[in-house]
């Protein structure tokens, strides 16, 4: 069933916090973004590379350990040249650097300010400043492409 999701940059831009965090269960996305691996650049926007088992494990971990933390499905940040792309299974996490959730997830997956332990699952961080810039630019491009003349 179709549903409306925010992009991760929109999610972060709309929060009143200096950073936003999300977790990505897509190995190729993580490899392209972390290592700028051009070999995968044409195929990484495919939902067939989502690690569904790792996603379920994360959701269960959060339900058991942090049931009150708000999680939101989000579209990942992709190049502004993409106007459409599939949902890649990523989840935004309402946490702050240094809080209990941040510490637990950093221990489990790696600190989002550093390289992840594995590219199978990675925590990501984006500053609000960057998110606002990317969100505004994407909106401008969409308006130019699809807006009224």
C-alpha cells in the first residue's frame, strides 16, 4: 500500500535539533555513500539489496530496549539529480548524541560520526544546517521541474 514518506533531509530539517540520525540496511547504498564506489552507482537504488533480517532485528531491539523512542521510515539522501527513487528500508531515529539510545546503537553498529562496523547496516548522521540546504535545493529542483509556469 502506498504511503507518504519524508526524505531524511526533510525529517532532519523539520526537527529543532542540531543533528538527525537514521539507520540504513542497504549494503550497496552504504558502500556507495561511504566509499564513493562508482561501480555500484547505477544499481544501488534498488530495494532488492535491503537487509530485511537486520531491519527486523533493529526494530525488535528498539521495541525491547527503547520502546518510547520515535522511529520513522524515511527516504535516504540521494543525489539531487534523482527526483524519484525507491524506499530503501531506512529508519530515522529520534536520539541525541550521547544519550542512552545513541550510546547503545553506536556500540551495536558503530558511531555515526565514524565509519560503521560493517556496510550491511550503518548509522548515519546529518547536521540540521546541511539538511535544510539539501531539502531547500531539492524543493527548488522539484518546483522547477513540476511547478506551474
